[in-house]
C-alpha cells in the first residue's frame, strides 16, 4: 500500500460490488446484481489503484471469476500454491481444497498477484483456522519467491 505505513493490513472488498448491499449480494435479484456489476467493477479497480495492494486474496467459485477479467479465467496461468485432498480427520474431500495464484492488472499499470482459495458458502469456509493460517503462510512464501 502507498507509503507502506499499513503493512500487514487487510481490507475486505467484494469483487462484484465493493459497496455493501442489503440484502447481501447472493440474495439480490439478478437484475439488481447485473445493474451493480459494472459500476462495482469500476469502484473495485479504483480502490485497487488507490491502495496498491501487494496481493488480492479471494475465495470465490470459478464462474464468478470468469466473467470478471479474462486473466482470471481458469487455465494454465493459475499456479497451485497449496492443496489439501483430505480433511483434518483423514476423510477425503469430494473436491480438494486449493489455493491458486495468478496475476491481473485491475486497471493499474502493474500486474497484481491474485490468489483464490476454494469457496464453500463463505470465503475459505472449508478451511480450518490452522489451514487458513497455512494458506496465508504459503501465499507469503510465494510472494517472497515471486518478487526475488
């Protein structure tokens, strides 16, 4: 972030609309969601430009990313930085928990690392607290390695 006085700070913004909605986004009708998408995208990009984040971390399904930016569509540009195939109790997941990284410009001159973790009802919902911490540590290692 500018000036780096806010290191180790996180800010939660919604990719579809950084403006809080009531009802929540998932409960808005399709026409309202569609009406908020483009202005929401512009506001999100303004926030990214102003804040200059080191990384953007999301936890949304691929269908929500595909329509946002071509750079976020599923494919070979995504690097897996962490994957869990079994739950902490040893039972297998139907789909593995995954944290992947790519980059996108988001209306800025530089590409910004964009990480996405498996979503389930709420961001990182299937990740235990310990696994969320491990995901954060893996992303930090990735950032340090990628920037060197």
